[in-house]
C-alpha cells in the first residue's frame, strides 16, 4: 500500500478482478485486499492467468534480466564461453555466439569492451588457459589430453598460448607441482 521501493522485484500482486499483476511500486490505485493475490515471481503470476500491468511494467522489475540491461547479455555470453566452451571447437565463432544471443557480432564485441574490457575471444582464451592450468595441477593426464580437454584445437596452440600467458611452458608448471 505504501509503494515501498525496498520491496520492488521481491514479490508481485495479482488483482483477481482485472486479471492484471503489478509491482509493489505501481502508481495505480490499490485494489481491495480481498481481491489481491501475492506471487514470488512474475512468471508465477502469469502462470496463474494474470497479464502484466502496462503502467508499472513488471518485466523491468529489479533482479530481472531487462532491469540489468545489456549486462545480462554479456553475463549470458560469458557463461556460454566459460562453462559451455561456446568458442571452443573448429566450427565455433563469435558470429555464431552472437546469433545464439540474438544480436550482431560487432554489438557483442562492443558490449564486451564496455562491460568486461576484453573481447569474447580473449575471454575464451583465458578460460581455456585456466582450465588447462587446473588440469595440469589436479591430474596426471598427458599434455595432449590436457590441451584437448581444455578446449585447444592442437597441442602446438596450447603450448603457444600457455607460454604467452604464464611466460613458461606447461611442462615447467607440471614439474614445479611435483
């Protein structure tokens, strides 16, 4: 009733008479308490048969991807690169990743530069090297297997990138572990 912004995005109210759900900060006149249901998420309100309010726009509530703006797209892309290896493999490309996200490759590069200060390819390279370092530290796999599991296309590329980042070959890292 007080339209307290502290509760914005934490729950949604659905009005049974109008079949509309709102954020707690909605500027419309509050409905009777007997006609109101409370939902933890906008998805729960929609599943119950309510439609979003056109004034308070529940899709822009805090904690929603729309509220976070382009940062949500960058976070999703980074998750795809690091966890799923979206740029690992012979047929993978930034263009394919951008298409998967529904944006252009140039726009994705601009978003990465603005939010992360690095390109998608640089992020993928760093993720591969970190995976490889973890495999070198935690396993006794042969170097070829480490390179392939880390996402590198060849042992030569693995050695080159690893030496570029750590300023020493991967075998030196493994020897120092023992």
